């Protein structure tokens, strides 16, 4: 197993090669992968052809399957979701705004694994921002101010029956299942300590974070906007370029991510599994 640590200001994206993800792993290898992934937020495994079964088997090394609402899974594989966009599609890319997957859940997924099946010749990058570095760099006054705040998360904005996906006017290849349930809310601390690295991170994102609990609408908007602006500065952002048969595993506890477009006229297809 070869491990190449990132060389970017965001300190994200560790490349792990010289191993076969469809093979067997020793406990030491699993711990080493786990440590690389939590230390660098995004683990990159190039050139890995994976059957559905092997994709599932590899993801299960890191925890049980997550619960993926609002997205239809593959017919015979309830834990694999297709993230796809057709060549002639005019809809903005799925996941196109900064977010952390399913942060509105009571226990959001630790990992998301995304495996590339069809990669457009240009564009289609995924952006990742390091919310742990962003937290670390805040001035002490801001750290003190946000230390004990709780924030309200909800899936309503994208997935409610009057939300973004339900009301968009353009066709989408992806099978999205909006629901009334999406307006349910969940509290999380704004500053979360990572269970494994013990480092603090900003656990907020503009898609699912609705407001700061016990703040006025205006105060909440102002503080959240300034934190979003801070944490998505270029110096915290890693731009991931895909190639075919590449597996990415990111840590939803320490990074937010966004799908970039720029590939109109070409198809893109990924398979996704979340880990509880
Ligand atoms: C996701 C997601 C980004 C992308 O699958 O959760 O945000 O680039 N995908 O497809
Ligand atoms: Mn996502």
C-alpha cells in the first residue's frame, strides 16, 4: 500500500494506491486507511474496478450502511445510489452547493464513498473545503462566541415537496424523491469535536443548516454567512479531478463538498454509498 499525503493548502486528499480494494485487508491496513482518511478528509483510490458486491464489502470495513432518504437506490442494491447527469441535461449538477451529506440526520453519515463510472472529458470536478482548518484559524473571540451554539439542520430546502428539486422546471436524470418529511429539523452543535481525531470542526453548511438556535433570523444569517465565507476560501479548498474507476471516500464530519459543473454535452455517472 502506497500513501501519498496531500500537497495543497487545504491539506485534503490523500492518495492510496498499490492495493486492490476487491481483495482482503488486514486489521493494520484498515486502520492505516482509516487514519489517512480522517487525517486528510478525502481518501483517493485511483484505478479500482469494483463490482457492486465489492464496493459494498469495502464500504462495510468502515461501518454499516447509512440511511439514504430522498434518493432512489439501484433496484437490486438498496444501499447504492446512482449520481448521474445525462449528456443533454440542463439541470444544475446534483450536490452543486456546499454541503455535508445528510447533516440533517440525527447521526449523519461519517463517510460517503463515490465511485466513478463515466467521467466527462472536462469539468465535473468535486470541491472539498476543510472545516477543521477553517475552525483552527478563527480568532479567539469568534471561537468563544460559537463554542456552545447549536444549529438547526433540515432537508427542507432541497427535498421538501415544495423544495428545490420538487419545483425545478428542467428534467433531471437522477431519481429524486421529495417528501413532506424533509422539513423535520435536527439540532447539532455548531462546533463539533471529531470522535477520532479529537479536533474541532465547523459543522454547518448552506444547504441543510437552517439557522442558529436561539438567535434572531438576522443575527443567525449574518453569523452563518460570515462563517460560510470564511470556510470556503480558496486556501481551504481542494479541487478534485476525477478519472474513471476512481473511488473517493470523504469524511462528512470534517469537510463540506460541492459538485462543480462544466461538462454540458457529456454524461457523468457515479455510484455512491454512505456509511453510518
Ligand atoms: C454526493 C455529491 C458530488 C459530485 O454524491 O453526495 O455531493 O461531484 N456528489 O458528484
Ligand atoms: Mn454530497
